């Protein structure tokens, strides 16, 4: 029973790590896309930005759901989302 709970916790932690990795990656995509477009004027650079802007809000929601009642975890997610919003704008 204890081993089953440990396995579930490890899987949940792995899922959260993947969600964080994707969120950070997409936030970087937003910044790099904007930079590429501003430097070149080539709208092809905006494709990753468009994708990230669509997917990122869902990822923040998944992270909040996974954090549950962990107030510190939710606060970290909120700060990361706010920073990504600054990058988007």
C-alpha cells in the first residue's frame, strides 16, 4: 500500500515536472519568436508565438490543479504566469 502511494506520488511529480518544462519552453518560444520577428520582419517567426499563446494558459491551469491546496505552489505558478504575460506583451 505504501509503495503504491509512493509510485503515484512519483508519477504525479514527474507529470508536474513535464508541465513546468513545457510552460517554460513555451514562454521562451514567445520571447524568441518576438525577437526573431522584430529583427527580421519575417512573420514565419510568429508561428511558435501563436502556438505558445494558445497552449500556455491551459498548462498554467494544469499546474494549478496539480498544486491543489499547496498555497506556495500556486503562488509560484501565479508568479511564473505573470512573468510569461510580461514577455508576451
